[in-house]
C-alpha cells in the first residue's frame, strides 16, 4: 500500500466464503488478514465476513453484499478494501469500479509487505519479479475496465497501444531481472558450498510467521536479528554458529515465516532461499503455543515443509510463548513430531537449556564426523558416504583414498575399522567466541 509510512490508510477487510467452508477457519484467516493489513501500515476500521451461496465470477460476492460494502466505504471514508480471497484480475477491476476505491487481495497485500521488507539484493529481486508477474495480467484488467467506462471512438486505438507499451515494458523488466537474480543466487550458492565444506551440521528454525523464530534465534546465538510483532519481520535468512557440548558446533539458520495461502508466485520466488532448509540436518519447528489458530498454523507449516522437499529430515517441535499461557500445564503436542515437543519462552528464557540439549542430542545423532582410509576395493563404502553423508575432504594416493565426511551413525559404524586417527585438534576459529557467532 502506498503512503503507508506517512499516514495510515483506512481499510476494511472482507472475508468471503461459501457455506461449506469451516466458519472458524474463515474467521481466523480474516483476523490474520487484519494483522497483515496493519503490518502494511493500514488502519483497519472494520472486518466483514460474507457467507455466500456461491461465488460470483464477475465480482466474487453478490450484488446485495456489494451494495452493503459500498455503503460502508462511503460512510466511513474507507480508502482501501482488502479481500482475504484471491481475486482474478477481472474481479479486482470490477470490484474497484463498483466500490470506487482501491481493492487489494490477499496476494497483493502479502506482496506489498514482502516488497517493503526485503533487505538483501536477492530478496528484493525475488519480490520484484513476483510483483511484476502479479501486475502483468492485471494491467489488461485495468485497461479493459477503463475502456468500457469511457468507451467509444478514439479510446480504443491509443488505449490498446498504451497497454501494449506497458506490457512490453514489464516483460522487458522481467527479462532483465531474471539473469540478475540468477547471478545473485549463484553467489549465494557459492557461499553455501563454502559453508557445507565446514563440517558442521545445519539446524534450521522454521515456523509460522510471528511464532518467535527470530527471538529464539537471538536468544540461542546472541545475535541481534530484527524482532517485531508484525508478520514477515524476517525475509532473508541469517545463519550463525552455535556452540554445543556434544556435537561441537551447529549452523543455525533463521528463516522467513510461513503463512496460510502464501501466494504461489512468492513460494516460487522464495523456493531458492528455502532450499537451504531442505538441506538442514535438523528442522526446529517453532510454534506459537499461545495462538488461537495454532493447529491450522502447524498444518500449514507441515504442508509447506513437504512442498519444499523436507520430508525425511528430523523435526524438533518447540512450543514457544508458554509465558502467555494461562494454564501452565504442558500444551498438547501437535502431531507428526519425531520427538516430544520442547516447551519454551524465547522471551523469558524458560526451557532454553533443555532446547539446547535437545538440538545437541538430535544433531549429534544425525551426522558423525569421520576420517577414513579406504582401499581401491571399497568403492561401495566411498559411494555410500557420498550418498548418505556429506563429504568434507578427499585425498587420493596409490593405496586408495582418505575421506573426511559427516555420516549417519550407522554408516559411521561400518566405517569405524577404516578410521584414520586425527592428528591434533583441527583449527576452529569460531570456537572461542560465546555460544553464537557470525557466519
Ligand atoms: N510473550 C512472548 N512473546 C514472544 C515470545 N517469543 C517471541 N515473542 C514475540 O512475538 C513477536 C514475533 O517474534 P519474532 O521473533 O519476530 O517472530 P518470527 O517468527 O521471527 O516472525 P517473522 O520473522 O515475522 O516470521 C514479537 O513481538 C516477539 O516479542 C515468547 O516466548 N513470549
Ligand atoms: Mg523473524
């Protein structure tokens, strides 16, 4: 939303649903739209749920509901109408014509927030690309409704031409953005490759937006990542080294939050960033235990994790914000975890020691560092290392190969007879710093 810095834009939120949709989910989602709107700088004056017999293709909601909303818009001097639904370009244009104010759908709103929050070059380029792809079909809608409004001779020719010009410009911009983004990604991949060569397991903090990931990240590593009671405070991942008693060191990453119905184009845009999560040895799922919609949030996170290819990675569930729970009993653990949930408060520090122990235990379980000498005849083992483990270093000589790698415990057992004794402690420059350090 433009002008969000200067003066709050007055907005109303509309959640339209058909009767078959569960009402509490519609309500919860509309509350979330309100948070998104406030995050974008809007002043939400009213939220309205419209339960419909069926969706209307031209304006989503029926004439009667539309008239009611138009009345509220006029009476309360509303500047923007926000829809929790995804609107087609034509629906958006029709609604704008009927309501005579700006209409923004959930996707447009989330894109807007992402655009104002992206900090790194990659994040900015990703969001810009997503926004341009969002605008492209809507340009047509804008013109066709203007055309219809004014109509007649003289409007069509130049209108079409202008439209063609605008569309071509946007396509050119998209074409310019893609290779730039590719280049930035390659640089990041290089950094990642460097990080992977460091023999540390990776743990990723994931979770619904506003669950407290960054607060927990700061608490664990002593970092100073931005924390806000707004959605999508974090867009760009940050990684730090965390010192642990058993495994030694773990790379901990703070990531972008997930949300229900994240626009497809943003899922696409951020896939590259989220790929890093898919390479983690441990996923720490941070859950806002005090949120009324916690079950839905857990469901969304689990679904998103599957979508980005995280099945098979051990998940540690962390129930955060226990300080906010009235009933101090342990909240019921959401489903699907490999181990019982840990209960913490990132704010008060309650449960943090236990969490650290658990991260330590689980990452220690996931990968073990080995250094082995394998003869030419043990190609089976060296390919098993490549398949199941992470290669750190490899040195060939006449007798065979010396491999350093992180491998799962079982393979480590098989490799034990081939172990090469470590000569001294490898230099680990970050070791002397407090628990967390910049990477
Ligand atoms: N009471 C309480 N508030 C918390 C706790 N942890 C985080 N918060 C608050 O929850 C809000 C969101 O925290 P963040 O750490 O920014 O959440 P996030 O998961 O990183 O959010 P995004 O980056 O936006 O996805 C902030 O207002 C925090 O102060 C907690 O344990 N207890
Ligand atoms: Mg964050």
